[in-house]
C-alpha cells in the first residue's frame, strides 16, 4: 500500500469515529429529554389527582357543614356601622347620614336654615334644618382637597364658612354658590387660605358675630386674632400651661380659653367707634373648679357660661356683669358629673340657660340649672366618643356627633323644665289677664308635646 492510500484510510477511520461519537451524544440527549418529559407528565397527573381529591373532600365537608347549619345557624358579627345605624331612643328625632368617617365639628348658620358639619373623610356637608323632621335628608357635599377639616364655622351673613385644616394646620374660607333659581346652594368656592401660624394642633376656632375678627387657639398657650383677609390682628398668651378649649362668645364681645388650670379666662376684644381694633383686655375668670376645665359653652346672649371639669363637676355662671367695676361672675349652680374622667367630654347650655348637657364617652347627661340634678341620661348614643354637642337656636333640638352619624334629639328635658317654669309664672299675682291667657296657651302646647314621650 502506498503512502497516499494509507493516509486516506486513516482519515476515513477518524471520520467514522467522530461521526459515531456525534450520533451517540444525540441519542443520549434525546433519551434524557424524553425521560424528563415522562417524569413531568407523571408529576402533573399525580398533582391533578391530589387536587381532585381535595375538591371532593371539600365538597363532602361543605355538605356536612350545610347539614350542621340546617340544625343550627350561626350569626355573623355585627359591624360597628350597623350598630350605629341601629341606635334608637324615644327622644331621637332623626339621624343625619352622609359622612363616611367621624364627624368632628358642627355649626348652625346665623339664620338657622343650615347645619354645617365636617369630618375626617375630607368632606363638609350642608344640611337644611327644615328637613330634620322629614324621612329624606337632603344635603350638599363639599370636598376638601388633600386634607380634612377639624373645625367649621359659618360666616355671620350665612354666605360662607371657615374651616381649620388638620394637616396644613391653617384656616380656609369658602364662599357658597347659590343655585340658579336662588334656592339653596350648588357648591362652594375656596376664597382664601390663611398662613400657618400655630406650631401645635388647634383646639378652638370661632368668628365674631359682627365679622370683625376670627379666633384660633392651639394646644400651647397661643391665642391668635385674625382679620377676614388672613392678617394677624394680635396674639394673646393664655398662661394656662396648655389649652383645652377656646371659643368666641355669641355676642362677639369676648374670647375665652380653658386649659390645665382650673379656671376659664375671658378677654374682651375692644374696637373704637370708627371700627378700628384697639386692644384685648382681660375681662374676668370663671373660678371654683379643682382641676382643669375640659370644655365650656356660652348661652345664646352670652349672659351665662357653663363649664365641665376634670374634677367631675359642672358649673353655670352668670356673666352679665360689669367687670370694669370689679364685679366677678356669679355662680348660679354646680353639679356632679360622674363621667368626667372619660374621653369625649363636651358641654352645651340651652339658649335660655336653663339646661346643661354634658357628654362623656358616647353617652350624654341632662342637668337642670335650677336644681343641679340629673334629669335625663342617654347611653351609647354613638359607637365612639362624642366630638360635639350643640343646641339649635330655638332650643327645641339637641345635636350630637361622634361616629359618622349626627343624632338629632327632641329636647324633652328642656320642655319639662319649661313647663314647670310656666306653671310657676302662672301663679304670679302680678300677671295681667292677657299674660295669664298666653302662659296658659304655652302650657297647653308644651303638655301636648310632652304627651308624645310618655311611657
């Protein structure tokens, strides 16, 4: 064999070996892939079998459970909002429903036609008061962008409202837009945002009835007076260590604050004859409590003030005084409020100054100013602590807020006190025949009203 033929033979042998090796590896990988596919199919089949067994077992269990439920049905838990909606009481006139979260503040317009409410659901609601006695309650919702209101107050002309915003910790003024037919409101337009002034949260806000100033007060000791354009008029240090509450009197003459100290401090806001601001003068103090005053309220003409303290008592003072001559407020009545250590302590005094209502937790107590005794008690008015207690201008209704509902109660205790007062007046020897006839007519009307609530 020649050298060339030998070389060609070696090339053929090498090519055959390489080709065989390639065929072996191809056969090996195909077999491994098929084995993996078979194993996957087997696992899927077993998983499907397991799932089928679980479904069958669940079906049997459900069938057994249905059999058990046939003999004994379990009651689902009652939700908090269902409890709130289910509240009933003989004195309850209606419940205003619209807010989706806690109502924080309420205020009646000066003409008495509307109630404004705000809550932490970023909304303000306007409720026509004429609809309180109807089955359907119309309302207008106004949304607060990116924040919620903690306090709300109507302007004196009932054409705008002011809110305090929680996150930004500042005031905003909204003008109400009337409907084209002139009846009711169609919405509101934001007019002014006041600059942020307070470092801590605001605990009180109000506007004077003459529209000359707006008051805000924080948890610290700073009380600020603003003009309607958002400019600061003056700042007052309350010297109370910390503030619990602050209000503007209905007469627009006074601002007052309470806090850690057992007193309520009252200042007079003085303007000159041309209407220019002059000063804030210390007027008088309400004294007598042994611990901090949690809340206080004025009656409709600012001649009486009611206080509730952490010491477990409430008091009513006569504030129709000449403080410039050194006269101090006169204590009219004091009583025990056993629930004052709980959360949700608020107080309201009826427009005529004859009835005090104190809240504690989610319950309210009615106290006669004449006797100091508790004349009524309503438990669990709301599912959370009460945030606001308010009389309407006539004193015929009492409103409370705590959860996402507003309760409107007939002021039954107030009518009872009024009836006793009318009967006492009728016995007076100095009454003319015309006056006695009028009193007798009022007695008859009051008795007719109270008969609706007799057991």
